[in-house]
């Protein structure tokens, strides 16, 4: 099956660009209930996998042993903006596990937050690994290593006990065989998982409503979900679509973005996985809004608060509105 035409970019009287992609919607038993394009499309899960990668931290008892707070659990699932709130949470995790910023192997990049960038430039400083949007995930991985007594220097490597342990949970929660999961290297250096969209969607259906997994896994899923819903700004940051969506929907759904045009969310007993083929994240908000509309998730107040994401405007360098993005599937 070919990829579906999901979004058109209109400027004036012409459709200037198109974004193709695939969408899979499944229930928590794994039944495909709706799809566009290729539900079986195999792609990398990227950062949308983070809430699932956090499950073993809770299930193993490590989160309880280190007394990790809900906000700290939330930043472990995050692709954060490098705001002060995010830095404080990651520092707190590292302090609790008796490790320092130098143990984070995620690399460095400028923070997504404009304010954080401004402060760094004013101070004449370069960002360290704490500012990496994945530093929370890496702190969580280090916590699991400390709890299990594993080496903290080589935790990135596929052969490390941590990565093998995480793979067990990824396979179990997605109901997809380990030997079929393609392993690559993510932007932050750790293992990234390649599997079909419908299995990613299943994981988010189970995260939202974990009725088809063991009691222990269900308890872990409830804790991760509750943490993310209680601290939406820890997941992305001010003005970031992922956080805005969680805030506006008043704990109705659980959602996580990923690089290269990946987005997943769960609502009641359903999970949704989206992949924009050209990897452009600008196409994701109107696609997500369209699906939420089709599933009749949002009430009028929620729709109004998210109105700008249904049909995002295109502006020029003068700030003039010259076009729009529109979902067409």
C-alpha cells in the first residue's frame, strides 16, 4: 500500500507542498481499527518510545528505591527544551543516584528554549549534556544501572545489560518479537528501535489503558502515565506542541513526539502512531488534530484552545499570513 497524502501546504492559490505519511490506530488488544497509508510501515520509534523505555525503571523498583518524584519520572520520558525546570529535575535525579552531569553520554546541543539560549549566550557559556533534550532519559537509564549494579560507563552500547533489559520491555509492550526489531543509533547515542507503526500504536493503547498486560506492568504504566499527565511542561516545554496538547486535553490522552516526523498518543483503549515520510514535524499538529476530531476526543473548549493547530498558518519574514497547512486525508 502506498503512503497516504496527509497534509497540503497552500500558498495563495497553489498547493505548494505535500506531506505523505502513514497512520495506525489500534485498540489495546492489538486490533487495527483505523489506518491511512501503511499501518505495517517499519520505521524508527525515536523519542516517542521514551515512555515505554521508562517502564522498567518503575517495574524494577529503581524509581521507588531512589524516591524519584512524578516530575522526575516525567522528565525521564521527555524531549525537553532545556528550561530551568528541566535542568533542575535532571540534576535532582543525578544527585539521588550519586552521579554527575559528566556521566551523561547523550552529547550536547543548544537548548530548544529561546530564553535558555539567551542566558547561555549572555553568560558566554556553551551547553553541556544537561541541556540535551534527552538528558532526562539518560539520567533514568543511569538510575536503572545504579539500581541493578551495572557499569555506568558503557550504558549506551547495544551489548550492555541495560539495553538488553530495555529491549525485553519494548518487545513485550509492543507485542513484537525481539529478533524482528531493527536496532539503530538514536540522536543521543543510545539504541533506537525500528518496528511497525501498528505496534507502536499498541504500546500507547496499553499505556493509556493497560488492561491486556500483567498487573506489574499495568502498575508501572499507570505511574508513567500519571507522571506525564501531572507534569506536561516537563515533557517538552513552554509552547511546545506535545506539552500544549497534554495541557489542553485535561488528562484525556497521553502523547509523545519523536524525531523525523513521528508522533504517538493514547486515548481510552486506543493508541495512535503517525509517521510523516519526509520527517518534517510541521505536518504533525494538523494530522494529530484531524485524528482527534475523527475520534471525537475533544470538546468545544478544547478545540478552541487548540484551534491554531488544526490549520496552521504560513507567514513570511514580514509576519504576514501568506498560506496555511491543511490535513487532507
